[in-house]
């Protein structure tokens, strides 16, 4: 399996972790955990948690489906960074249901718990990934949920309710979409690759950094797509629909579930250099089918 070690970890030198209140290192021993019943998470226990988590995410997806065609209560967190009443409703519902799935757990959630330290079992939640899409009734919208336990991502759910697809994975247990196994593509040359990317909310500050790799990708690959939801982009890499994905400025809740999907489907996740393992909160991410990884890193580097 094409996979760099330590994917999904928290890197001590990561400035995002330091600035946003994340733990400077992953949990090192069982004494950091809150319940002896969770030390360690046995496979049977993880299977149970994963099944219930999937049901919780699917139920929350019904909120998105119900609200999708209704007038939106849209507010701004930044110049082009939006939040809706649906984001808040989905996050609240998930925090309630997932707390019952795993009592005593913590939450790192985009809208209401964005500064939680990863020092015990933690649900990492993006309630509505693709809020701008949602506000404009574009169907590339997903709920992304991952469970952080024992220093890594243990399970992942990315549910795209408008598209009718739910992607799931467990560490060491493969990846699926609607219970069908996922596998990354076999493309080995850039000219045969369809690549996804995204643009940060800091586009005015970062446009000069974004344009050179984008130009290189446009010239060297079959095409570039921008869907506006990183969790779906990563899920599509896992499904072999996209051959690679790269972006800057993503938060842990944007990537936590998707990176496990890619890894368990046989792909590779790293920093832009193609060598450094990706850790949650890193300023850039490159995911691919593995075969294309060196070429993608080269094109990004220019």
C-alpha cells in the first residue's frame, strides 16, 4: 500500500498547532486516555463505534438534505468564509449523538470547538464541508467525521448526502463507499491524471503561491477540478475518480477523515514535497494514488 508513515499525526513544530491550541505531540501512553475501556480500542469495539458513528453521520445528513433547497441563513466568518444555521445544527446533532457512541470523548469541531487539544479520544468534525456550495445549492457538500485515538485517525466517515454517497474507513480495515470497496486509480503518468485542488479563504494573500502549481498542473495533466470540498476531493482520490489532490491552508477537520480514506484505499498522503508525512494542521497536503506522487510533487515544486 502506498502510504507514508505517521499520517494524521500532530507535529510539534507545526505552527498551526501552536497558534490554535493543539497538543504539541500525540498521546504517548494509555495514561492520557480517560477510560480504561478505551485502552486500547480493540477491533470489535472499533467496529461497534464505526457502525454507530456512520448511522449518526447519516442522520445528520438528513438535516443537510432538508435544508438544501430552503432559504439560507448565511453569516460571514471572514471575507469569503461562510457559516449557516445548518452548519451549527449539524454540528450540534453530531456532538450529541457521538458523545453517546463514545462517552467521555472530546470534540474538535469547526464551528464550536476549534481549539481542542488532541490528548484523548476525540471526534474531529466538519459539519458542512463546502458551505459556500451549500449556500448556492451546489451538491458538493459533505459531513466529515474522524475519530482520533491512540495518536492516529482510527476511523473516518465522509457523507455527501445530496450526492447519496457515504465513504467510510477504519485503520487497517480498507475503505468503502456505500459498502463497496474503494481502491485508488492505476494512472502512472501525469498526462493520464485528473487532479483536484482547492483555494484557501486567504486567496488574496496566497494567489502568487497558488498560480504557479496550478499552471503546471493544467499544462501537464488531463485536467484540474475544483469542487470546493476537500473531504470529497480526498474521498474521490480514494475512489480512483481523481488521481491526485493538493491544496494549502486546510484545517484538521477538512482532512482528518479523507486522509484515512486515501491511505486505506492504497494511496499516499504527504506534504507538498512528496516525502514529509502529512500531520493534521500542516499548511499543505498532497494526496495521490501513490504512483503519481513523485510527479505531482515535482509539478507543485516547479
